[in-house]
């Protein structure tokens, strides 16, 4: 047996709904969504979990490995709590929609998509951020209290991912 070998521990930390590996810099990817109805009223503001597949996509893109960029959002009716191993919405409503805008700032990316009630009406309890219209990888997911989207209404989701050093 060799002496002096160190056993490394992988320490996971939880901050809000975000679970991330702890490193010396305490670097984290934090997710949040803001949902606004067609009247301009904020109906939800939630922190969310960047899931394992999302962290893998982010890391792969940092080193130039071919992975699709963040591009689509989905909504659904699932109520199961979010887990790091999630790879899809529990019960997706209709199809994912492409982002209408993607803005990058110093340490964050903001993705915006609008869901019309004409194709996505009914109760909504879960939201997902993806890198493809179908299949692909889920980046982030949140489950919240239901919101009922009327057939003549619409919701705009602004999803922000922030790289934080705290």
C-alpha cells in the first residue's frame, strides 16, 4: 500500500434550488425564470436547477466540443420535484418553442420565448430550457404552483443563467 495518497471528496453544495459541485472558487451556474402574462403582469419568478445534462452542455461548449447552443423552451404539467438527473419535462404540453431572443452579458445569458394560449392553453406547472426543438439536452427545469393560461392569453418567459463566483 502506498502512503501519502489523498482521497478526494466531491462536495456538493445547495444554494436555493441550485445544487452544484463546490470548488475553490465556489463557481456556480444559477438559473432563474420570470413569467409575464400578455397584460405585462409578472405571474412567476422562480429560481431553478441547472440539471446535470445542462452542466455538461455548458462545459462541453466551453472547450469547443460540439453541443447545440441553448435555443428552446418547453412548458408542461408535471409536478414531480426537480432532480439533478432530470433530462426532460415530466409531461410536456405541445411542442417546444424557439427563443425569440438570446442576450449574453458579462456573466449571464438571458433567453426569451413567448407561449401563446392558442396552442398551449391550460394549467402550467413546469418549465424547461433545452438546446433543441426535440430530443437534445435539457439545460434547466423548474416546477411551480399551477398557472392557467387562457386560450386568448400568452406568457413570455425570460430565463436567465448566471455564472456566479459566490
